[in-house]
């Protein structure tokens, strides 16, 4: 299915910096709970990320990531996810985080 340019413009992908990383033992699939700073206009959001196969908490802490910030909140067990962290699937079906190539201001829009 093709998207129109107008459809694509509705998806708000933004750069954020990971402030905290916590284990998420209640998740059905191994995951971390992330707190991400998207800058003054968007603020701090929480997300669940299934990236435990390739990343330890210290690998993600302070790292910049790209996330969709305008999806509805989603209940994941006892946790509410407020954004969707973007990643690419490897050949082994492991999630590789997407990130800007250089440090970018929090909240910068991906286009």
C-alpha cells in the first residue's frame, strides 16, 4: 500500500535522548522501559523497547534515538508506552536502534 505525501507528513518522527533504562520483567517479550527527552516542545516520554538481544542498559543510556511521538498511548502490561522507538530488524530478527548519525537537538523532526 502506498502512502500519500500527506499521510507521511502526519507521522511525527523525532530525535530524543534516553534518560533512563529499566528492566521490564512483566513484558511478554524481553524489553526495557525507556524514558526519553524530546526537548522543550514535546517533553519527556516513556516507551517499551524490545532491544535486549543487542543492547545492555548502559549501551542505551544517554544515546539518541528516533521515535514516533504522535501515536496513541499503548498499554503494555502494567506500563503505558507514549512513543514508538524505531529500529530495523537484523537477519536474526533482533532490533537495531535507529539514531541520527551526529548529535542532533532533542525534538528535531525526521523528514
